């Protein structure tokens, strides 16, 4: 039975003050341009999800940009395009979900392994 009477206060304003690492938005743009030149499309480097293929024009040029070596680890640094991975929102969240954070390569291997084992289970069924 679903408890439809569950509720909680939501939406109050909260002022937060904290430090954030500054990022250069031009690097994201250049990394996207590089991916388009290399692959012709813009897809997640882990799972190959393509926002434009799924959402049409609304998804064009949308993808998240992830520092392979997190800025909280590297500190102030000079970032190169190869230091950035293009990820869909789901894969980006899976990387940041729990510490230690997997690299995009490690997450890609995990996804591939899971897909393999799922395919084997389905084939046996």
C-alpha cells in the first residue's frame, strides 16, 4: 500500500557560503568542438548516450564536462583538453556518487562488465 499522506516541508530559502573551484567555460566549449571533429557526434564517453539523438534539437550540444583528475585533488592547475571527459548526467552522477571516485575508464569497464553479465543472464533465460 502506498502512503499518499506522507509530506514534509519543502522549498524554504537557505543561504550557503562556501568555496568553489573556478572553471573556464571556454575549455568545455573547446572540448566539445574537439569531440565533434573526432567523432562527428557528441556522446557520453562512458555509455555512448547522445542527447541530440534522444531529445532532438533540445539536446544539441548538451553534455557534462568532467575533470578526470578532480580539482579538489589537483588544486589550482593548468587543464588540457585531454584532462576533460564528456559524460551524460547519469554517468557523471555515478562517478561522483561515492568515494573513491572511479575514472571514466573504470566506470566504462564497470558498465561493459554489467552489460555482458546481463546479456549472458538473458541468453540463459
